[in-house]
């Protein structure tokens, strides 16, 4: 019986997708609760202003100590601590065991630290992917995370369970994947690319702007946000990103309309806040775009910049969180000068346009790189066919065929000897055999033979 395989799933890491989608689904609701009471807003306010500085400090510390994360044992210990903290937080939230208010405060801060650890570890996991399969894994993770976020929301309503409890369970399960060693990590120390210095500065500057945008918007709109709005934003962002990445032609050029579509969604009848809803959700949208871009980009940028996975991943997270902290502090004076409503709308659209531009540029560059690789691959396959045809026709051995290919590419005898790991005399002998069998006397004759063979092949195909 014939078996069918799905090539579209080649290179897909199911265990990474399963664990990361749990983490992403819990992060979609970070800091958001269905409650809108004054007490809830006060609690959120305290959590927000305490957690971001700590997160920034942890990310900077992880960047400095990035070599520690190369050790599997260290990663397992960190993952186990994250699992323990979230399991204990679950016990506290459910009320199985009574804890003092001071203990709950401590574990609230530890939960924030565990979230940062998950951000770093899963970011490292995505950066470890092969750039040729990273987009596929990120796309499926995005779909799975949106589905799981809907499951969390429906389960919260159906079971009358706090969304915070379900988020804690999702984080604990995500950490369990890491503790069990089900996720592959790779960290290669590459030679720093000097010519990529300007591109690296632009990369970090863009991440700083993303962080500042999130911080300013979060600082002007501190308070709980409806989970339904978060789901709508996640569906809109991931759908557009996936559509643009999977588009086979220039349809991905429509990515810049994403802010307008998102703004339109937030003015639907079940959103009675209008522009304030847009203002509140904008930081979430930028956060989602950053998660998607970071997971998609770092697998390729590590080679472009010549940086190890841990160094690039952790430094990027540290820059974004630093920008977040700066934007959060700057939000107060900006509100005092411009007013909440006018500033919110201005910053919202500016931030959304920036996030859209970053997304468009990333997708466009990826498409151009993909197109260039296809052209190179087609050219290599065409010349392989030509070289194989000449070798078969004139009876060249495998080694002589290799020598002929290098000669046709313009390499000298010395380079051929080094490439094939043979002595200069052996290389000279192989070249003489190739010339004799092909009945040619110089390299120009070989180039004419290859060109005529290519022309004949093209005519035959036509």
C-alpha cells in the first residue's frame, strides 16, 4: 500500500510547537483580567510597575551570563524552578493551602520572574532553529497559540475558573516540556561579521523603538483589558502575518493595511469604547508582532551578524525590555503635556504603523531571499545537469567530473588541489586527463563546450 507523506510538515518540531504554544497562549493574557474593579486596577498597576524593571534586570543579567545557558543542566534547573513557582502559584490562587499576604506577594514577583525565564528559554529555542524551517514552526505555533488562547477563555467562562489560574497551568505545562528535555537547543559561537555592524545597530534600534512603544502605551493605559479584545487582536495579527508569509506572489504587499483593519475590528458593536479600545489594545498588538518577528528572524540573523544564539536572543530581549521601561517612565510626562486621549491616538497609530513597517520589511526581505535562493538552486541544478551530461558522454570518472566542474568555474590548479585534498602533481594529472578526454587544449575551450551544451539543452527543451 502506497504511503503518502506531507512535505509541508518536513522540519516541523512538534514538541517545540506544543510547549511554545502553551507559553504564547499564556502570554497573550499577561496582566489582563476580566475584572474591572478599582481593586483590580490597583493590583494590575502594582504588578505592572514592579515587574517590568525586574524583567529588564533579569534580561540584562541573562545576556551577561549567556554562556551558562549553553549547559543543559543549567537550563533544566531554571526550567524546574519555573515549574515549581507556577505550581505553587496555582496552589495559592486556588486556595488549597492558606498563605499569608506577604507570601502571596513574594510568589507574585517570582511568577513575574518565571515569565521572564520562559521568554528567554523559548526565545533561545526558536533562535536555535534552522532558518529554512523557522518560519514554518513559528507559523504553526502562532495558529496553535491562538487556538489555545480561545480554549483558555472558553474554559474560564464554562468552568467559572479565574483566567489567572488557567494561565498559571499553561505556564507550568510549558515549563514541563523544558524540564523533560523535549526541546532541542543549539548555541554556536560564530565569528563576528564586521560588515554587519551598521545592520546590527539598526536591528537593536528597531527593538528599542518597539519596547518604547509598548511602554508608552502601557503607561498611558494601565488597567485590565478585556480578554475578548486580546483574542481578536491575536487573531488579526497572526492571520495577517501568516497570510503575508505564505503568499506566493506580491499579495504580501497588502501588509500595511493591517492597522486599518485592526482599528475597524475594534469599532465593531460589541466594543463600546471605540478609540479607547484601540488605545488599550495597541500595546498588545505590538507585543504580538514582536513575539512573531523575534521567533521568525533570530534563526537567520544569528548567521548574518555572526552571533551565538544566546547572545543575540538575550540581548534582543534586554533591549526591548529596556525600551519598555524607558517608555513606561516617559508616559507620565507625555500624558501631562498632551492629554491622554490625543496622546493615545497619536502614539497608537504611530506605533502600529512602525510595527507594520517592521513586519512588512521582514516578510519582504524573507521573500526576496527565498526568491534569490530559488534562482541560485535552479542555476546549480542546471549546471549539474550539464556537467553530468558531459561526463557521461565523454566517459569521465567521478573525480575527473569534479575537476572539470572546478575548471569551468575558473579555479586554478592550486585551488583544485586544495579543494579535492590532492597533491599538485595529482591535480595536474587529473586536468590533463580531462583535457585529453574532452579533446580540448585550454580552459576557454572547456567554457565554449559547456556553453554549447547549455544552448543545445535549451533548444531541446524548447
